[in-house]
């Protein structure tokens, strides 16, 4: 390399985002005297949503810091639990995270979800307009400047996605209070109020129902309730605030 350089070392938690050559310790990176440290870190592959402290020669600096030749930079991961100031903690998930969206709603976490691909600009704009943390596995989407807040989803397995999201953000859990279909709040309902949604066998077998205030969908403890109960119990055991 020609020209001024700094040395950048990424924490092991961030190695997923950087080439193999940058995982062994501090590696050189060119600087131009104009680009911020935040821009440089993103150009090396790490979305700023995943960056905690930026430390230059032992002192913490903002992402707007202009690096100088010879700087030694350590890039740390986001601290957990991560605090998201400025709005109630709520989420927006992209089209690829439908199962995670339903499980977060099952736990009573305010979770918006787009079941169709509305495009990166629209997702980022909705995150900003509604002040929602955008969860995605799309690194490019998480680098959009208009995004209010975001987080990378590291696993492709829904159970691991849920555990990681709960561990990272520690949202308040209020199971069985939200519609898994639309995110609306549930209310108690009588059998007569939801009768038009019940098969004859369900009408005979069940007496306790809930209904979404937004979309009107009915809920009862049906055939899959044990599986859902297990998801809820695991989450409460590991992540309930008490």
C-alpha cells in the first residue's frame, strides 16, 4: 500500500463481516484525511449497527472522527443488553424474517413485519418514521443512512434468531397479548363473538377465546398450543425481567 495508513483490529464478534486477512489482529488500512472512521469501518465490511466503541490509541472516539496516519484502532462490538434511546423499544423485520416476527409477537413484543418485499428505501424510511429497530440479514440495508436504528440477524435458524434478539435487546415480554398475524393487541372474546371463525369441532371443544382488536382474528388453545407454550416458557426462563 502507498500513502498514509492506520491499523485496525476488529473484535472476534465482528470477524463474520471482514475478510480472513483482517481476523488475525491489527491490519493496515489506507486513510485519505477526509473520510470518517465510521465510513472506513463500513468500507471494510462492518455495518455501524454492529459497532460498539471505537477506540483510537486507547481513547474512545465517535464515528465522525477523522483518522490520522499511524492511528491504531480497535473496533468493539455492541454492548449487551443494547439500549436504544429515544423511543419505546419496537422492531421492524424484513421479508425474510417472518418466523422471527411471529415469535416476537407471540411474546408480546411490538413487531412490524413486511410480508412482501417493499424495497430497502421503504424499509429504512419506515424504520425512521416509526422509530423501529430494523432487523435484517441484509448488510447493505443496515448501512442505509436514513435508517433510525438496526441490527444484524446472525443466524438463519428461527430459534437462534429469537434467542439472539432477546439477549441483545432484552425487550419486555408480555406473552399472549399480540396477534401473531398483524401485531395488533388481543382482547378476551366470547365464543359467540368469534363463532364465524370456528369449525364445528372447535366450537364443541373450546370455551376460552381471544380476538385481535385490529384484524379480528380469533385465538384459542388449539393443536399447536403446546409447541407455542414451549417457546414462551423458554423465553421467560432465560430473558424475563421478572
